[in-house]
């Protein structure tokens, strides 16, 4: 027992052996604070400070791949996207395959759609790539409309097509998706692959769950989309995975004029 210990402490706080153990625990290194983070015991081994590591040019460059740095990159992408698109007028996002050839009828339809939307006063937003996306951007540009491309970093080089007037490139899909939803009054989906399906079903989910204000989702191309719609009706609705009313969220047509009419009337 320490000479300055209260004589009754062993009865109140446990045996001298237990107290000795507690003293040993408390004698470890004091907690280290790194901003809002607290490090104790074996985690408290770092000897340098954040400022020191920041200003030391000799340090390794792997810090740019850390999760905390990614948070700042994500934040910067949101800031850049919001800043670039803040003054965009009412807009419609057009999705479709990057693999659609320029001489394909689907490219011509995308081009016609882009022009028709532009003539109705809508800016046209796409993923900024080739194929159907390029067709929609081209149609909008040729009709003196506002042609916007939101690109994405991919393992293979894609780049923004030449018909984009305002282009923003993103590292992260979820940031890019936020921009599509935030700045669009409608989605029109031309035939496409996994990326188009991903955007389609995310939009349907957001509208179905009232996470976004209801807006039209149009599928352009009955031959391409009919199989998917049949499966939704005969499997999802039949098994109760979605309701019959959910089918009202989707419009399917072969007509560019009808697609534009659906979008226009939703704004009235």
C-alpha cells in the first residue's frame, strides 16, 4: 500500500493486488488525440504529428489512397458537380449504350430525341460517352440546345464526345448518379447494357420509395424493352415483389414525339 493511500481504500476499492493491477493499467501512455480521434494503449505509438507529416516532402505518397483522403476527393467532386450544374435550366437525362454504332437506327433515334428535347427547351444530359449518348448530345447541339455530358473514370479510355458543350468528369459513380437525378426532370432510356439498366432501376427505386419527387421514366424502343416489361409483370408483380401500381412509373414507346410529350406534360 502506498504511504499516501487512504487506509480504508482496500476495503472500498478492492484488494491491494487488484489496486496494483489498476495502477499498472493507468500508468500506460496517456491517450493521444488526433483531431476528433482518440488513440489509447497499443494504438498510441505514433510519434509524429499531422502537421509534421503534411510538411515533410520526404514522406511516401501512399497517403493519397487512404480512405480519409478519398472522403475529400468525394467532397470535391460534389462541389465541382454542383458548381458546374447549378445554373443548368430544366433538363432531361438520356441513357443508352456506348456501343451503338453511328450508322445504327438507335443512334439516329437518339439524335432525333436530343433535337426534339432541345426544341422543347430542355437541356440534354448524358453520360457523355459515344454511341447513343453521343447521338443525344449531337441532336441537342445541332438544334442549338444545351448539351451536357457527365463522364466517368473507367479502366479503358472513353472520354467525352465532341458534341458536349458542358462536360464534367467524375471518379465515383455515386457522385455522378446524384448529378443525373438532381438536375433532371425526366429520364429517357434508349436500349443499353448494364449501365443503362443500373440507372433505370435506381431511378425507379428512388421514385417508388419517394426519395425523389416523382418524374417520368420513359423507355424508348418497344422491341428492346418489351421482354423486361413482360418479366416485371409476369414475375415481379405476380409474386408480389412489386405492386401493379408500380408499373405506372414506367412509360414505354417507339415514338420520340410521344416520349417528349410525356416529359413535357409532366412539367405542367
